[in-house]
C-alpha cells in the first residue's frame, strides 16, 4: 500500500504514489476544505477514495511487472539478458566454460542462479538446459514465441570461443598439437 498521510505547512492530505513500468504515478487527496481540516465521515470518504485509487494503480503495477517478467531481451550481438557465457574457476584452479543463468524467479519469488557446463554437455545441449532453466523460472511457456527466440539465440562454438576469450582468455584445448 502506498497511501501516505502528509501533514506539512503546505499540504494536509493523502498522497498515492506508485511506479509502473518506469513511470511515477502520484496523486494528492487533500483533507482541507475552505481552509479548515476535514474530520469524521468526510475524512473517511477521502481515505476510501485514496485507497481505491491505490488499488487501481496496484493492479496496473502487477500487470506491468508480470508482463515485464515474461519479456526476453536479446541484444544486437545475440546475447540473452540473464544468460552469460563465462569461464568459471573450479576449486582445482582450472577454468571451465559455462552458461551462467541469473533470473528473478516467478516460482520462488527471488533471484536464482545456476551454471551449465559447456564441456560436459556441449554447446547445443548446455544452451538448451540453460534456456529450460531460464523459462521455467520466468514462467515462459515452451510453446511461446519467446522460447523459440531463446533457442534460436544459441551461440555457435566459434562465438562461444570469442566470448570466452573476451571474458578472460579461453584455455587452450589439450587436443591442439604443439608446433615443433
């Protein structure tokens, strides 16, 4: 609830304020008429009006939040906001390429994180697992266009190598032969 009683020299009344999709909605309900403070039923009536307006804005705020939560942001480079390709330092000190997922979960109502190893699953399967985790916590249907866009945003093996090189240097593969 964001109904606040303000009692300042310039204003006496209720203020309703909510942020919806980055825009602030703010309305005032004065508790003065003809220079005198309202009491009793008139004051209660204005409080009900302020509460009713706050409830309207709360519904709009929830709808906007739910809509934004299901949106998928893919930048010009094809990277998905919330799924990173990075090198993870293991306890042994080795650097392992992973997809790191960080998302505000609709299921748990908190931020959840996990990683999927590219070495263990390969790029395609690791990406699919990362996307499945992402959509499960975002509440996105696997039949939706957003899900198909996420799968299509899978980076290729060369793109993963470039991303890893930028994030701290990809380690050389043991399969490459040394030049003699």
